[in-house]
């Protein structure tokens, strides 16, 4: 990607078709941004995958605790949720 951008820059300096080369550079820059975002997303995902059994169990227990709180405080909504789950 960086090599392609460098080549386009050099082509502009050497007198290539400016509009076309600039458009290609913009496309390459946009693709670079997309790839960097995908890499960051993959890094975040891999960090989640590396959770140990204890961390996962803690997350599940916290979620269950949150649901219990909602179910005891909002009984009308809780009944609807339970109906959906049992159906």
C-alpha cells in the first residue's frame, strides 16, 4: 500500500496525468484507512478471545446479575421476557 502510494507520488512529480493519479491516491488512502480499521477490530476481537475461563465466568455472572436486577425491578417487562424465553 505504501509502495503504491509512493509510486503514484513519484508519477505526479514526473508529470503523469494529475487528475487520474490523484484519484488513484485517494482510493489507496481510503483503502488504507479501511484496512487499518479492520486490523484494529481484529486486534480487539483477539483480545476478547484470549480471555481465560475465570474472566468469562465473571462476565457471565455479571450479566446474569444484571438480568436478575431488571427482572425484580420491572416485573411487567420481566413477565414478557419470560414468556418469550419459554415459548
